[in-house]
C-alpha cells in the first residue's frame, strides 16, 4: 500500500551519486534518516542533510573533503589535439 522505492548503496557509491546529482546534473539532494528501529513497520523519517547546486554546505565533506584523493594524487598529462576537421 504505502511502499517506497529504495536502493541500497555502499559509501563510495553514495558519495559518487551525491557528487553527480549536485555538481553534474544540478539537482537538489535530501537525505532522510530513519529514527525508529528497522523492524518497525511505521518508521519516522527526519531530514538529516539537504543541499542544492547553490548550497553545498552540508555535503562539503563528501564533495571536497575526501582525504583519499589527496593521498593518492599523481601527476597526469592531457593532450588536446585536432585530427582533420574534428576536435
């Protein structure tokens, strides 16, 4: 009757999804947390995090604070070239 579609994501996939939704697709994101035990049929959900492309404050740690990226940084070169008439 009152089923809500859902998906289970691990932490890495959740972070990638939030980045894609906020920074690429320019969507708003809201994260709700269940406050009652998972065995209960009538769970109380509360808004825990909220963000938009213009308001990233609550998602800054996910978007910009990933220390793993800083530790694994490497040097990379990019070459932009023109082949024929296509770029």
